[in-house]
């Protein structure tokens, strides 16, 4: 269910003296794998991370606990342009772009 967005931003003058609650850190993750491309999508609920590697031509899924490569997808002539986990955390979307080499 989508939450409606407020039509107006909150009045900052009314909340000027209010202190915000301090959030507790739940977990941290260090990436031991070399991430050379600009696309990373982490899913802490199931402990998996998706990356675009090898110049964004390979889509890799890693297990965060032991840095193990779970899956790798490479399609000739395509580049990964974006990654996103689905809201339920069980699937992810990848956006590919066709590119061509001219010799």
C-alpha cells in the first residue's frame, strides 16, 4: 500500500525547537569484493548484494556473509545500467542497454 505524500512540506519554524530521536545502528556491511562499476544494490534482509562488474557487462550476485559469488549473468553486447531489489526482497531488477563495437 502506497503512502500518500503530504501536499506541503512541514513548517520548519514550528519544528525549530524540536529534537529528533536518535536512530540505533542495526547492522553494517563491508564490501571485500572489488566493485569497479557504479552499480550496487544490497539486500540486508536476505544477505545478498547485486553488483555490475567487468565494465558493467556482468551482473553478479554475492552472499555478504562469506563474499561468495552466487550468480553471474553476462550478455554479449549489453551493459548493466541500473539495479534495484523488489520491495519483497526476493527478486531484483536489472536494466540493460545495448551497445555495439565498431572496428
